[in-house]
C-alpha cells in the first residue's frame, strides 16, 4: 500500500466497520455450500440493522399487503435473495459516517444505480450477478473516506471531474498517487472480504492496465461509467458511445445495440429509504 494511502487511513479517526452478519453474507455470495437458513436469526441479533431493514420493507416502495413485524416475516414475504441484498446494502450504508459538506443522497443514488447496472451487465456474462451487485455497492466508498480525510482535496477533485476535462482516476492518480478504488480495496481488506471481491473493486478504475484484472472488474468499470453519465444527465446514446470497446470485450460482453440497453435505463433502486 502506498505510503500516501497509509497516511490517508491514519487521518481517519475511526475506520468504518460493518456488522459481522453482513461480512459473512458477502463472503458467502459465491459459495454454493453456504448455509443461509439462519439468516433471519443472525440479522435480528444486529438490532439497528434489523430495524432499518424492517422500515424499508414496510415502505411504500415494496407495497406489501400487510405490515412486516419481524425479519422472519420479511424472509417469507421477500424471499431470501432479496433479503440478502437488503442486509448487505443496509450494512454498507450504515457503516459510513455522516460527512459535512457532502451530498450523501446524491452519492448513494449513484451507488445504488451503479450496483443495479453491474448486476444487469453481469447477468449478460458468466460472472456472478450477486458479487457484481455487491462490488457495485462498494466500489465508490473510497470517495467518502477521501472526503473524511482530506475534504479540500476531495472537493477540488470533484470539481475537476464535474468539469469533464479529465477522468476521476486520472486526476486522483495525479494529485494523490492512487485512486478511490484503491482506497476502497484497502477498506475491503480491513473488512476481511474475499480476494475476488477486492480485485473486482481495486482494478475497476482501469481494468486493462492490470495484467490479472478479472472480467468482473470491467463490469464494475462499465457500470460506474454509465451511472456517472446518468448522474451528469448525459444523453444515453452518448454514454453508450463513450464506453471503451476493449473494456466491453474484457467484461465478456458482446457488441450490444442501444435497443438492448432499453431495460437497463428502466432500472430503479428500492434502497433510497436507507439514506436518512
């Protein structure tokens, strides 16, 4: 890890942590032998996490016919897979501290959209959609850590990115010597996540620059580029035209027409109520 990144983590008074049940679920995403029958019981041990999930499940977005009073009921009403998604998202959102002078709602809207796009893209390949979704949720957390440690630097980088003159990765490498994806990967190591997930996040800034970058890192890269384009209100056709063809190929995606992306633009997140 670069010395400058070590200094960054040293400047963070308290490095964010996630509930153990969230860590366990994330590390079991690609394990077909994983036992998840006790999911509800383990989630209920994390009282704040359980309360947040129940509030979300009972929100208007889900439109359930009756109020859900327990995580067991939520499992029955939503199914285990959707509950896992909510647990992971709730745990990650809840782990991040409040940051002054930072548009946290816009950040999470972008993050949830990135995760949804990553899952959609992964479903077109042989990659795990669950791992892609989780990597999409995680890949931008370095922006929050940078905002905590060096807010002035983070704000200046954001201004350059918004101006559209240079990519985020380029300006971060130039000014910091590392990218926010590298920061996020280090956070994932401290959270003891699986190597597969760490690599997908770490190499997603510029997958083709790394000899051993997995295809999943290119999926996360593309999902992030598309989501950032939507965030800037860029025309959809321009977003698709700007996607690097070599990264598309590395992701395991064939040439896709704009019509094939129609259902991607319709994706909506059901996680907005997680952000207070």
